[in-house]
C-alpha cells in the first residue's frame, strides 16, 4: 500500500512496477534469481528517482563577490553566481542593506546565514542558481 504524496509520475510508475514484480515473486518459488535481479535493478531505479526528486543538495561553500552577488557551491557539484538583491531590505534582511554586514555571510547547516539569524532556504538558492544558467561541475 502506498502512503504519502508522490508527485513524480515516473517514480510512481516504478513503485507500482516494483510492487507487481514483488507480488509475482512471492507467488512463485522457481527462477527467483532472475526475479531478484529484476527487483534489484528496479529498486536502484526507484532510489535514483527518489534522490533526484526528493533530495535537496546542500550549500557547501559561499563567497561574497560584489554588491549583493555571491558565488555558491552545492553538494551535487552545481555552482554559480547569484544576485540576492531581491531579498535585501525588509524584516530580518534589513541589516543586510549594509554591504559590510552582507559580506559576513557564512555556510550554516544546509544554507547560507548571517550573524543576525537571517538565512535563505537552500531550495531557493538552488533555484536561483539554475535560473542564472549555472552548470554542474561533476
């Protein structure tokens, strides 16, 4: 029985195929080595899709460039330059208007932060990096 919310149609299809193969394997006792091999390959495919659709790469390095631009590096090898000026100026991000304060950014956990506790979600940073046309260095 599937529980939860799977948004990837490809992942859902692979899970259903895996379930069908598994049921057939339970019913038959002969030629299990071929069935086990098929199940192993299918399980690896499901794992790869899961990692691509669910796993969010974390920030492993970030450096100030100029203005409100930084160079950012993710755990999957994607890196590039992004402009964060759209996030500066209100609420917890107000102190970041001061460029000397903005330069104090650091990697904290999975994202970048500043001394006052301001941070930007890693998925937002990743999306900005992709929109800027940056590449994966693998």
